[in-house]
C-alpha cells in the first residue's frame, strides 16, 4: 500500500525508506501456563537496517529505532486502521486455531496405549 504525500510510505528520504510493519496475535509461549499476553494484537516494525557489531565491546547496534517500538491493540481492525491512517505498509498474519484433544487422566495408564511411556 503506497500513498502519496510528504512522509508517506513509498517515499525515500536520501535513500532511506519508511518502515514496514507486521500485525499479528502472539502465540502462547511454552514457559507460561496462562494466556495473558496473547489476547492483544501486536504491530511490530521490520528492521530497516542490519545490526552492526561494535568492535571494542562486541555490542550490537543499529540506526533503526523503529525496531524498539511495539504497539498493542485490542482488535485486529484497530491495528489495521492505525497502519492505514499513518501510511504504514503492513503484513497481516492471522492466528492459527488451537487444537485441543480432551482426554481423561486415566488414558495415560491404558492397556494397549499407542505412545511410549515417559517414566
């Protein structure tokens, strides 16, 4: 999505092109049991330039400050509306549906069980 006008996506300022973003709903990590940080939609900017390693200390740096920005929205429509309003090119990633297999605890000890024992 390219828009015309000063400071809009698609324009270059002395070889610098404005940032692209991705909109997604984060997945639950394996280290958490709750779903607290998975309810909101996230707008992240793609890195505009490669990271460089500082030779003396070995720290990584970049001139791109958009990589530090993470915006959270309650709905997908709000995130898309924000990107459109500010002329940001975006890529929308729909979340995968969670498949759950409901089993009883006793199924872990069934005779003729298909999977291997873990203990």
